[in-house]
C-alpha cells in the first residue's frame, strides 16, 4: 500500500495533462494528488480524465462543514471513484463519521479517508493565539488522530516528524500521509519541517506527498523515480 504521491498543484487541465504526458513511457504511473487549486479550476472532469489515464488519485479537498453537508458532499465525491480523500479533524468526530457514511458506496467499498490534524503551517503560537488551543501541538495532533481513528477513518495527513507520534497513539496500521519531502541536496522552498524520502520511510510514513521536487524538476520522471527508489527501497 505504501506509495509516492505527486502533488499536481497546477491551475489548469492543460498544465496538468501536459505534465502527466511526460510519464507516458514511465513503467510506474504516479499516484496523483489533486488539490483545491486544480479542482476548483478544472472541476470533476479533470479527476475522471486523470483516472482514465490509469493514475490513482488522492482528492485533497479537506472538507470541513456541518456533518450533513459533509455526508452529502462525500456521496457526490464517492462517485468520482478516487482512491483517497480527506476532511479536517477539527470538524469533530460526528463530522468525520458523516464523511465516512457519505463516502461508503452501497457495496461497502470506499476510497481511503484520512484527516488533516493541524496544518503544518500552523505554529504553536498561532494555535494558542488564534485558535485558543493551549496544549502542546504534538498532543493536539495525537488527540485529533485518535478522534479520526474513533470515527473510523484510515489515517491522517501530518508532517513526517509527527508520523511517529501518530503511530504511537493509533498503532502502526493507522495510515500516515506525509508532505514536506525534499531531496537531501535540494532547496526547502517554503516548507519548514522537511525530510528526505528515505528518512520518511524510516519514520514510518505510508505515503509521501511530493510536489515541487518533482513538478519543478528539470527531469520530472527522473525525480519521481528517485523518490520511488529512496522511499520504497
Ligand atoms: O511542493 P511541495 O512538495 O511542498 O508540495 C507539498 C504538497 O503537500 C502541497 O500540495 C501542499 O499543499 C501539501 N500539504 C503540505 N502540508 C500539509 C498538508 C498538505 O505541504 N500539512
């Protein structure tokens, strides 16, 4: 189940499809993350099109709304037949349960459903001042992960450095999806808490999410293959 997910943060269907064309001769088709930027620009049709090309898809829309709205939205998204999607754990256990219900098809099948705990862009200071959450951020992440598990979700998105906290609290089978991946010899961009694909494997990540190190590489296929080699070993 472990895999490298390529974050296709493009703002049009043309851009993402011409990027994916580069992988036509690659024996392994990348697992693709479609986020809000591309989804809001190109709509559900781009999901169907990338799926039809044989890619697995993580639809990263981070739902956070009242339980009834999330349930009905997940019902709509389940028809897109993606492989993974997500919600914010801050929406509460009830909301996460509603998401799971909506996503589950009549035959019982469903995509993996994971929760965002605290965004990696949220610091301890902002969490305390803006959100009035006073506990240490590691405890908050572990608690949100436990809530996601109680709601029946499959795992969480977290920084690779938090994956071990999550595994300790929820067990090794609870999925950790980790962005913030950089090659040892590359720039960090705007990511702060980063690690290499090999280190992410050691820490226990199940899926790494890699954006610019692949999408902005001179040779994206070679960069992707390097991630796969380092992460999957
Ligand atoms: O280009 P880069 O490798 O930094 O892209 C990382 C991807 O993972 C982006 O799509 C970003 O939105 C996403 N992400 C993240 N940190 C989180 C959650 C998602 O970097 N906590």
